C-alpha cells in the first residue's frame, strides 16, 4: 500500500489502515447488506503531506463504508488435553464477520 491518502480506524478492539476502495473484513455488524455505515472511531488521517493525529480520536472525522456481505471465518479447532488423567476435549469456533468496502474518508474540520 503506497497510497498517500489513508486513515487508521479502530473497530472491535483492533486497528486497521484503510484506503479508499479497499475491501475489509471487520467484526460482525448489525447493518444490512448494501447499507452505508460510518466508522467514526478514526485515530489518524493522512492526506498527501498533511497528517492529523487524534488524542486519541479525531473528533469530526469519519470513514464511510458499504456493507458487502456477512459471513463466518474458517473453523478454529481447539484441543484440551491432560496427560495421565484420561481427559481430552475437542472444541471448535467460527467467528462471524462483515465484509465492507471503504468508499470515502471524510476529514471534519
């Protein structure tokens, strides 16, 4: 990613570096497919040579995205084993996610 315009957003306890047109997998959201959403937890925005850093968030900045689809990740297999105790437990987990496409980065001044 050598784009000069990007933003760093926070969602679900994770931080993402996003650019316009990028497709991103985020934690499950309650928005419908095709709906536009605003990601307003923006930590930093870079436009050409101008850099804005929040303390910790930028107040009026937001990233606009469109929900493309909802889905589930691949299964993560979990094995709990205790030697010499005749104990072995197998479990699995699939995390829900939402695919979004970044349409715009809005700098509110």
